[in-house]
C-alpha cells in the first residue's frame, strides 16, 4: 500500500512549550503553508501550459487548515472538498509528490494513492482497504473519505462518519471492533465553502447531526464568493453563522456550539480549533467553525479569472489580508523569524516544490515515452514489410513529434497503423497487435477497473445455500419471512444496524422489523427523520467504518431525494479510489405496483444508469429478498434491494434456514419451462406473468419465464441467451417506462449474450405508459402491464409467426 510522509505539526497549547519549541512549530507551519501556496501557483501554470487538464486549489485557505490539522488525531476522519491541500500536507495524509501526481492524472496508486489518477487534483482520500479487501487498522491512521466534486455532496457521508463514533461509544457490544474506534473518541471533520452552505444537503446534514448529537466538526471556508456569486446573493444576512444561531445549544437542549474566527489570524485560529474540537471530542456535541475573511488569490479554478467579477477594492483587500502575508508579518513582529530568515525559508520552499513537480512530471513522461518508443519501433518494423511504408513512417514521425504525449497518442498511432495495413498479413503486424492487446490489459486496470471491490469478500463469491423447509413449514405473510431473516442476522452479527423513517418503534411501515427494536435496542434499529439523502449518507459513513448498515428509504419513489448521494458518492467510491475504499451499505426500499403517482414507482432505468457500482436486487417475493440479504450481509459491496410493495401480506412458507440460505447475485432463475417464447421480467410483474402462462397454455402457447433476480449484475450464466436458442422469440415485461430498464435488458440479452442470432421474430418489450400511474385500480390497469396486456402481447408474437394456428384476437 502506498505510504505518505508525515509532517510533525505541534500544538501551541502544550503546557510546557518553550519559546524555542514554539518558534520551531510556527516556522514548520509556515513552511507547509508556503509550500502549499507554491504548489497552487505552479499547478495553475501547469494547466495553462497544457501539461495538466484542469486545476482547482486551496490557495488563501492555508492558515486555517494548519490550525485544523493540529487537532486532528489518529482515528479521526475528514470528509471535505477540494480546497484542503494544506490540511492534507500538514497531517501527512498527502504530500507534494502525490499532489502533482494527481494533477497530472498519474494512473498509479503508488504515485497517487487517493485515486490512481482518476480524480481531479485536490480530491483526497486515504487508502483504508488492503489489496486483499481487508480493512486497515483505522485507529492507527488518519483517515480521509474520498472527495467528490459536488461541493455539498459529502455532507451526508460526514454525518455517517460521525454517527459511527456515537455507536462505538454507546453500544458496548461493538467493543470487539477495536480497529475501527477507541470508545467512539474520534471526530469527523468536514469542510465546505460558504457558497455551498446554501445547498439542501448542508442543511439536512446539519439538522440531523444536531438531532443525533454526534462528534461532527464543520469548518466553513468563507471568502464571500461562490465562483462569481457574492454572499449577498447566496446567504441570508450574508453570514451563515448568523443564520444558524438557532442551532446554538442552550441548557437543556441539543444543538451546536458555533465558533467564528478570521482566516488570517493564526493564533486565534489555533486557539479556536483547540477549544472547539476538545468540546466536540469529549462531549460528543457537533460544532461549526465559521472561518471568515478568507481569500482566493487565483480565483475559483483554472477555468477563469476572478478579476472579471471582483472589484478593484475587493482585490486590494484580498492582497492585504492574504493569510500568508498576515502570518509572515505576525512572525516577524513576534520575533519568531527575521525578514531575512523568512526570505530564505520561502526561497528554499519554492525550490523544493519545483523539484517535486519536475520529479513527478519526469517520471510520468519517462513511462509514457518508453511505451511510445516501443510502439514506434514496432510500427517502423512493420513498415519494412508492407506497401504503406510512407504512410506508416508519417504516423511514426507524428507520434515522435508529439509535445507532452499521452497514452492515447500511442494507441491512436497503433490503431491508425493497423487500419493502413488492414489487408496485409505479416508477422510484424501480429507483433504490433500483440503489443496493443497487452497494453489494453494494462490500461483497463489503469482506467476501467474496481467498479466493485473485486476481492474475495465480494458478495458475488458467497456460495449457494439452498432454501430448506420443514415438512410442516407454515404459510405466513411475506413480511414475517423478512422479519425472521432480519432477526436471525441481527442475532448472528452485532455490527448490523438498521435505520430509516418508521423503522424503529413500529418496525417499518410494512412490519419487516416489527418487534426487533424492543429485542435489540434503539442503537441498532433506529427511527430517523424524513431526510432521505442523509439516511443514505449516514449508512455510507457507518459502512466505511466497519459496521454493516441497512438504510431504509420508505418508498422507491423517494429514492430520488437521495440520488445524488447514491450516484455521486456511494456508487463511485470503489472506482474513484481505485479500490482504496469501500462502503458495503445495503439500501432497502419497496416499490412497483400499488396506487398513485408517488407510491407505484419502478424507475429502474434511472437507477440502472445512475448507480453503476451498486448491486441492484429485484426480488419477486420476500423469500427471495431474504436470501439476498443473507448474501449481502456477508459481502463488502453496496447494494439496493427493492422489495415488492404488494407482496408483504401474500403467503409464503417459512424457510427452516431463514437466516442462512442464499440467493446468489447475478443468477437468473427459470420459473417455468417453455418452448415457444422467452419472457423475462422481475419483481411484482412476475406473478401476473405466471398467471398469464396458465391461460396461454390453454391457447396452445408454451412460454419460458425467467426471473433475472438482480439487474446489476445481470444473468452471469447466460440463462436468457440459452433460452432464446430454444424459443427464438423474446418478450421483456417491465413496469418501467418504454426504453428504460427494458432497453438495458435488451442490450444484455441481444448484444452481450448474443441472443440476436437466435431470433426469428422481432424482440418485443411490454412496459408501462410514458406517465406515472394514476391513483386507483383502474389507473393501474390502464398504466402498467396487465394480465390481458401480457396474454395479448405474447399471443400477438405467435400470430406473427404462425397466423393460421394463432389467428388475430381482434
């Protein structure tokens, strides 16, 4: 695993600190901050000269981050945004070499441990997963949850990271998980820009943390702008801490401790952070530190200049109140260093930062140049044996003349060379193809791997344990099967927790957790407010800290309120950290047929397209759902389980091994053998399909019914494609809109499984109408596939191929 250098950054409050020790600490602090500023300046130049693609930096925020770093301990967590490079350098969670490696998109986790070149610069993460998928000891490391670019999107996850400390402190059954927490003494540090405090995710997370009373410390970096938009257009009273005064805790109430400090005042910042974090850590009360009078010397990013929207007066004020200038003046006035000593320090720092930049650039350039030379030599060799000699030599010349070449230039040259020699069959061409294929494998690992954890702990590796029944297994409501499954798992594994709206006291709206809060306590099965985004974030943070959360979204329709957290954060976590982090969160919800526009949702097209990186489970009944939960709770990857809303009171047999049997992910099941047509569906509609099959049989039509069971992954054993070889006809029945989930299934079956070649009739889809279903049974009938629709769609397919045997119904 890559390692980062650790800076020694002392605390100014140490009781026996001598003036000489104090001076050393301050000088080291200033050097870190000054190096960080130089990295920002050089980084911008590297983007503008074309060596890097984009740049966004933390200049102007350096001194406050020094203060925050002083109170950040091993075991603590950060969930921040892209201005925090000085903090990362000061804590040792990153360094200058890694900074430039990320700037240049160096696709190597040894060089860029945060993402292996996948994230924009200043998007930080520490690696808390070993190569085999096991957890590192989080209490012995400083921990940084992987950043995302959506500026308030990390706030829900921050809530979860802090909530984990509360559970570890208050639930003594978790003491055995001592590599994740020391009695809950960890603080979750969050940072956010003043502009992003206008976002709903900020307020939702803020309120939830105040309710839960968790050790969460939010720092607001306030430079009075959000790109070009000034505070007067962003924030009531132009001051977020003024807005939040109602959150200030008072005797007998919960709430926050709110602090306000100027971003250029080194001493006040150090004192404020010491007070705030000591309180947060000891009393488990959330705190907000509003850091005002900050600057942003280079503007928002390399995409524009702030001179376009800031007045001359504002720019002059920023020059005067630059935090490094103010810290330097204070150091000289306090006899910590002379003007000459500061000049020497700054000169040395500039030289060091430039050396780090050159080292990283040269290492990456040398790697690519080596590959370029290998490819050019192979093309030159090929040119000796084919008619297109001059064209190939021109390709090589163009490749060798590339300024700052990338791997795409190398690949483009090879692919062009192969097109130029498409009719030639010589050994040298095959050598070029072999080299290209070998490099494709390497580049797949560099750029396309780790959507999931891909370790031995993946739920895809959980073995098959068939469901068993006693001879006298009784028929019970489906909800009772789920309840027994959850009960067995909570008894087996003390790290499992569940929470959501109405989950605790009443056992969820459909009684899947009925009675379990009384049995296992309200720390393990917990009610939450109506706050879907932070329910998901709460679960994500817990999952990153070694717990096994089940986060419930009451109805599938309301998953949209958490889509940004699910899509931007959870689904991309493994990929964007190149396998360095994971969050095995299970999201439980219910949907499909019921009544009304917001209680009948099946937006699987939205889910499938926005949540690559989650397993999508669509059980047809509660027994299937239970088997999936039994698998997912043993795995290390996130998943969404969509239970059938109209199935909780349908009767099912109680399995004898209700907490043990498994429904393996990606394993499609043939529910009914048939010879005439393959019908694929999932969820609630399958019951109607099976009913239709009986009537169709009377009409002389034999249908094969397949339940994929999961849509991510989809039918890993090609059950659907093999069925088509027998029936040669395909109908996909889906409650989603036309062209949504059905299009996804068509692509999987016809293209990925090569089912196209087995067809002797046009494949069909039978979906819901374009709109959401209206209220009432009639609304359902005329909006979603009905029994009559299914029978007639299948019969119509048979009519097309054999109209004599199957004359048109009407």
